[in-house]
């Protein structure tokens, strides 16, 4: 499990009491009367409306919780980069780009999981097309910064910050073997100051958007109420 740092990480999600109770019923039914074969697990409560609905909510929570753990892993990794003396400045830039991609691409999975959840509610008759559209729009409004970041990564340097491009040029000295230019003290000091500031900015933006989406998913999960039909 990813170490928890409340100043950096996004809080994990949790089921409400109603969902916990149905989950306990499912667990008891599986352990008592469940049958395991090549088709999976079969248990008496599997076809009940309350269990069908609960499974949709449980899938939403478990999948998004896994994504949040991966986002936290990426943010904690980015936050540690300025302190890593074992890495050269060029290696730090490469690691930063890798962790950014992990964050942005994994973040994009939330949309897929949410789409599956909404489709599931729609197929069971618990949500109208209009309701699904409204939740999707709410999600898109909250994730605009990440959509821009994803587009930047996909289209590479087309919209790169000019100052960041200069810093990347400094690290390319090392990669191309120009040790004398790369070890210029003024350039090194300039890079270190910029890199630390840039990492801090990345973390703030990632956490703000991540918490916003996690809060939205938690609010959705908290709406679970078992249907009156057992």
C-alpha cells in the first residue's frame, strides 16, 4: 500500500453503512452456500435486486480506490525527486515525465469506471439518461485541468511551456555527453531552483483535481440505498 502523507495524498474512499451491510450479506451467502466453478462464484443472493445494485457500487469504489492509490504513488514519487541525490538532473526529468504519465493516464481510467457505473444504473432502471448526462458533465467540469494535461502528453511538446523547454535543454547536455556545459554552476543552480518549484506546482495541481474527483465519487457512492425488494 502507498504510504499516506495527508499533505500530498488523496484520501481513499469508503462505503456507507448501507453498502457495508449488503456487502456483509453477500460475503455470508458466499461463505455459507457459495459454489465455485469455471464460470465463477454462484450464491443464492446473486440475482436479488439489492445485491445487483450493491455490486455496481462496490465495483465503483474498489476500482476508483485502486486508481487513487496509483495517483498517490505518482505524487509521492514526484515529491521525492528533488531530494534524490543518487539521480542526475537528466534522470530526474525523465522520472518526472514517467510519473506524470502514470498520474494522467491512470486518472483517465476514472472516466471509464464512472461510465460503467452509470451504464449499470441505467440498465437496472435506477437512473435516467438525463441523470447520467448531468453526472458526466459534472465530472468533465471538475477534470478540465487533467484533460488539458492529457492532451499535452499526447501531443508532446506542441504546447510546452517555453521555460520548461529551456530546462529540458540543460538536462540534454548530460544525455548528449556535454559534461562541461552541463556542469556549469549557474545552469545547475538555475535548474535545481526551477525543478523544486516545478515539482511543488505539479503536486498542488494534481492533488486539487484528484481530491475534487475523489469527493465526487464518494458523494455518488454515499447515495447507495438498498431497494425495498430483497
